[in-house]
């Protein structure tokens, strides 16, 4: 019987922030940000950059 194995745990798998989806969306077109999860300015595939002030800055027709 191996009693030492019951106390051994594997290390958690860490993921790069670039592997996580950014939740930023262009407030004018609703296109998603192409960067991985980050803080700071966002950019979509068309190259448009914007700063995200949260859902309050999005037009009502994009919220929901």
C-alpha cells in the first residue's frame, strides 16, 4: 500500500491570457476584440481600436 501517493497532487494547468477570449466588443459594430484577455485598448479585425468603458457605454441596441 502506497500511502505517499494520497498526499501528492498534480500542478494545475496554467493558460496564457492570449488563449482566453476577450469580452470587449466594438460599441459601434459589435465586432469582438481580436486580442486575448487583456486590459487596455481593444482592436477588431478591421483594425478599429477603442477603449471599453463597460456595458454602460454601449448603445442600447447592442446591450442585451
